[in-house]
């Protein structure tokens, strides 16, 4: 598949994930809830996690923002549900490296999140794609600090 067709496919996948996001809504009694804002474009994400025995048992997000931030949240929540906190941290690092490092080597750990690889060509959109991942990092930090 040539580069133009692949770019079109990625754009379409992002649009679909952003227009009909998975895991959108509220959790009943979440373990942690984190709200982050992107002052550059006005995106807002509220990430809620239910954690038991260091496993992300359930995850939801709500908020408003561009199609990239909503699609990233949808795909991230699918990817990390059921993962341990350590696995989620590793995925967040891998996503960050993918979106900022021109020498990133694809790996299957990120699964559907690989569609955001092209965002690094648009520096103004990196914050949109990483907003929910940054909320995940803050949520995990909060849980770890609370558990000592």
C-alpha cells in the first residue's frame, strides 16, 4: 500500500474512533479521576479508572475536544483495560516515544494506537493525541502515592 493510501486509511480510522468513541461516560465510584486541559486548543479530558490489585478493571473518559484527542482516548482506554499499572505505564511510554521519536520502531504492543504515528508530523497535534495518556500517567501516580 502506498504512503498516500496508508495516510488516508489512518485518517479514516482516527475519524471513526473519534466520532464513536469506546468507553465514553462515567464510572460509578472510580478509584481515581483525573481532569486535564490542553490550553492550546481547549481540549478537556476526564479520565476515570477502577483499579483492584494493581489491575485496571474498568476505565472511562469524558470531555470534549478535537477528533484526535477523542480518538486517542477511545483507543487508549480499549488498550489498557485489564492491564496492570506497570503494563499501562510501559504502554504510555511507548506511545510517547512513537509520537515524538522519528526513529521509533513499530511494535505490536500499541496495537490500534499505532494509527497515531503520523501525528508527529504535526507538532501542534501532539498535545491532542497525548492528553489522555498524560491523564493516565497522573492517575497512576496518584494511585501509587495513595498506596505508599
